[in-house]
């Protein structure tokens, strides 16, 4: 967390209210919209709720056993993990190539640097409108180009890939930026001496650039896993979890249970499960960090 | 024969052109959106589709503004963004100032709580927050849209990281000159942190303007929708043709893309400042 030392403010005085007043607005909002709902979500996962999502009676672990014993739930978890893996691999691959291409600052390199990151500024809703046009069956752009007549979003084998393609497109920019910052931090003289020693471009990438930028690469890997878990808009707008639940992820399932079916307690169990899943990956990230990452 | 210098120049020009072409391919969906938004409905249903319009028209834009309250959506988005950004800048500056310049009981615990908020993704609590807002009777209000975005652990962390870089004797010197605690924050620390605040503001604009899940939940009245939600409902409407949908999408994309292009250095700074060690 903090690398710098806090300011040593000498003289112990009596407790003054000012610092508390300064923190109070932030803390009040955190309490209301982060801590309270988090605790409430945990509590409601052990209770029944009414139609409005409020407490009606305790049921112990009944919700949890019901949710966790359903094959359909594990199917959703499986799809969530599969999508995360696909998104991670493709996003990293493209972002890595873009970042390597853009590392060297030359005149007008800003032009392609801007383009490689641009989709990250585009909202999922208008992007989905464009992708719906690309994917649509009747005179859609993709079918036009390929000369096919496929309903990309409503057929089981293609839907998940179509959703992933849009997510990957939207997520590359962020990864690209972090990797670019990392690659640009690699000392120039190190690359030069490797070059003088006869290291080719691929060797320089493998033995110098990637190890030196490992903190950023490592960070981006876990960032992509987390942001894939949180991807909601694409699924809502492209497939609504279909066809035959083949694109239904945990976050969409939570939305569907709470908002469409009014089963808030089920949604609470799944929301806590989602939290634990993200938390687990964060723990893995912290545990691996010191072993894998090379800090300068 | 080319000299070595000329050869090098040709090589670097070629690599530049290849990189730009790659970029153009990458942003193709954006180009597609614009290119087909200026075509008539007849050309959009005629096989084969042509990227370059034979008779470009702005009719889709005129129609979509006429049929859908796009300006009201945009106004809502701007109000939400402005309030949320001001809130985050003010509340995070205040809190960060307390954490950096004061010693007080429970400071460690309170800062841990700020960091803990970063471990709880908004998506986990979004449903419960929706119930809270509903219980408060705030559905379809600006309050509902703005409240959860008024503060974030990330922005407090970012401001704190900046204050930590200010020389420590600034405050002592100011205090000796008779500057009060709040005076130091408003007259010295805040003006000095304008670049950091700008980064934060630009970054937050793109993030909040592009929000989807939360505004979808707390608005169901057409006039209260933000632009993103308004656009998402176009695709399910029967009276709007696809060219008009694309026109609406392009309108929704323009503000965040313009802010991104001109503010990208700020955004990169804001994104990477709190992110990674090393």
C-alpha cells in the first residue's frame, strides 16, 4: 500500500475534531453505499425477502444449499470462468502486441497510441448498438463480409464468442495503457547494451522487456480477470444470457434473479459468491506477487 | 542506390504506416458506426452493404433527435457527471488531507476502511443499493443516480498519494505564518494539486458518463434516463430504424471520445497513479 512514510506530526495534542470532520462525508457515503449494503447482502443471504427486497424471515443456510446444489448455478459459474479465461488471453495478447509496437516514442506516435486505447472511452451501450448491427442475421455486416447467413447471437456455439469479442475490444485499451507505461519504463541503456551483445528483438522482449515490466503485466492479468467478472452491459444488451443460458454469467444471473424474478435472497447468495470469487483471485494475486514479480 | 539514412527513413515510415493501419482496423467498429449512420434505411437492408455511402444523409440524426429525447438524456448525463465529479474531488481532497496532515486516534482503522471499500466491487452491492434507493423513494431522481458515485476509495487514495509528495515543511511554514488548517488546504494544497484533480476529473468523467448498470436500475421514466440507458432502449423500439439507432449511438459516443482524445494524458496519469507498484 503506502510506500512513503506518513508525516511525523510531532506534539501530541488533545484530540481535535477537525480530521474527523474532514473524513466524515466520505465515511458517511461509504457506510451507506458500500459497508451497509455489503453487510445487508450477507444477512439477506440467510433470510427470505419480500417482493421489494426487504427482510421477511430467517432461513439459515437454506438459500445457500439451494443455490449451491443447483447444476444450473455451477453452469453459470463455469461460463463466467470460461469467459474470463477467453477475455484474459485475447485481451492480453492484443494489448501486449499494441504496447510493444507503441513503446518507442516517435513523431506522431500519439496517433496510433490514441487509436489502440480509444475503445476504452466508448460506453458499452452505444458499442452494443454497433455490434448488434455487425452481428445481426438479416443483412448484418459480418454475414455480408463472410457471405454467411448466421444468427451470431442466438446460436449456441457462436453467441459466447460474439459477446467475448465485444468485451475484449472494449477492455484492450486499459491493458494497453498499463503495459505501455511499464514497457516505457524499461531503461533505454539496458536495451542498448543487449542490442550490442547481439540480442535480437524477440530476445530483448523475452529477456528484458517482459521481466522488467512484470509488475504491470502481473497487475493487468488480475485486472482483466476482475473486469471480466463484472461485465454486465454486453450480456444484457447482446444476448440476455441466451441462447439456452450459454452466455449467462454470474453478474447477469444476479440481475435476473433480483430485478426480473424478484428473488432477492437468491441474488444475495450469488452476490456474496461473486464477492468471494473476486476476493479469492485478489488473494492469489497478493500471494503470487512477491514470487513472480521482478521489482526494480 | 539509397543511402543508409534514406533506407532507415523508408523503414521507419513503413512501420509508422503499418501501425496506423492496425489502429484503423482496431477502431473499425467506430468507423462502421459512423459510416452506416449516414446511410438510408433502404441501403442498410440492401445486399451487399457498402461502407462508403453513395448518397450520404444526415436524415437519421434529424429523425433520432425528433423521435427520442436525446437532449434530455444528454442533459441528465451531464448533471450526473458534474455532481459526481465535484463530489468526488471535494470529499476525496478533504479526506486525503486529514489522512496525510493529521495524527488522530483511529486513523489507521479509518484508512483501512477506505482501502476496504476498494475490495468490495460495486457490482456486489448494486442490488442491495437498489433496494435502499427504492426504500428511500428515490427511484427516478438525480439523487439516486448521483449518490453512490459521490465518493470512491480510488479517488481518496489518488489525492493522498499526491499530498504525500508535497514537501513536509510547507505546512509548518504556513502555520508559522498564521495560516489555519483549512486555509492551508484551500489556499496552498488544493491549488498545488490542480493537475492531480484534473486527472481525476477527466478519468471520472469517462467512467461515470459511461455507467450502465446503476442508471439502468434506478431509472424507469424516459425523461430521467441517462444517454447510455436511452440508447440501449433504442434497439428494442419498433419505431426507430437501424440507421437512426447508429446515429443515436454516435451521438452518445462523441462526448467521451472527445474528452478522451484531448485528455488522454490526464486519464493515463489518473489510471496508473494508484494502480501498480514499481
